[in-house]
């Protein structure tokens, strides 16, 4: 059975960030830790895309300020770099989700998009920590495209 083309792009990315192998689950999702943050990459051949998830924090008692900040961030995706950010009340986790359309996707473009997604996710991880501990100053949005591994 031939591997889907996206799996090669995902494997190249995992090797490109210095991991010999990420943790792979039964469905072929790759997961790894970056800046103490779990990142999951999942091939979705039916939709011709790659779905990316980043777990930005666990919140036991979300404040109104935090939930309002998350909602505001999703408005027109202006503060999330095109990703969706949400809070799951059952798991108490804040998750960022980003869908990359894989038609004609090159490895270099995928690396660039993942780099940006991870940087945005890291920004939100820090921002959530600031809100929940009420520290200042605000973490600036990342504009560089350097990957922190």
C-alpha cells in the first residue's frame, strides 16, 4: 500500500526540526513537544489537507477575562494567524487548530506554515500564562518565522 503524499511532507518536517521520529498514533498522527507544548500533525487525505493542533494550556478555572480574550482573538483570525483557538470545558485545555490545504503543497511551504503556526501557538501559551497569573507585559505577536524547538 502506497503512503499518501502528505505523509512524506510530514516526515520531512519532523526530521527537519531535528527529531528522528515523532510519536505516531494508530491513525498516523505525528505528535511532538515544542517549548513544552504538545503539537499534533494529522494527515487528512479525504479533505486533501493536513490538520495541525497545538495544546496551549490547561486551565482549571477559566476567568471571564481569559474567555473574552480567546473569543476576541478568533474574530476574523486577526490574533491567531489564521488558526482557530478554543477552550474545551471537559478537558480544560486551550487548543489551537490550523488546517493546511495540501494540494500542490511543497515541503518548504509546509515547513514555513508550521513554523508560523508553532510560533503563534507559543505566543498563546505565554499569553494564557500571563492572563491566568495576571502578569505583565503582554507577549507580542510573533512576526519572525524562526522555529523554536
